C-alpha cells in the first residue's frame, strides 16, 4: 500500500514523539519508523478491504495485532524503553476504549 504524504507525516510525527519520550538512538528511530509504516500499511489494507468498518471494528483489528507489534519492538528497545512503551500502549488502549464507547 502506498502511503499518502499526510500518512507519512503522521508516522514521522509519532516517531519523533516516541524518540523523544524513549530517548531512542538513530538506529532505533529507524526501526520504529519502519514498524509504524508496516502497522499503518496493515491498517490501511484492512480499511480498504472493510470500507464500512466502525471505529470499534478498527480497534479490534489493532488489538488482534498488538502482540506482533510488541514482539517487533522488543527486538530493539532496552528494558527501560520497553517499560515506557508498555505504558504508552496502556494509554492507547484506554483512549481507544473511550473512542469506541462514544
């Protein structure tokens, strides 16, 4: 799936935020950006295949891939960085839960 400029900008913005929060090395930044691009591509594919998907459907799809995403970042984050990552995931789960309830 080809990403639009807006999607690439969103990914870059998230990578910068995570890089700052996690104090990532340049190599880790690159790996995280690649992971985000892959995740965004999978989500885009899902949305293309399911154009009438609700926010709840999308949240469930993201949830089904959560373990795969975590395994990917475990390979390049330090234990301290991973703790921060996990805290961000908890925040995201709470946010998505509130969004799907709305």
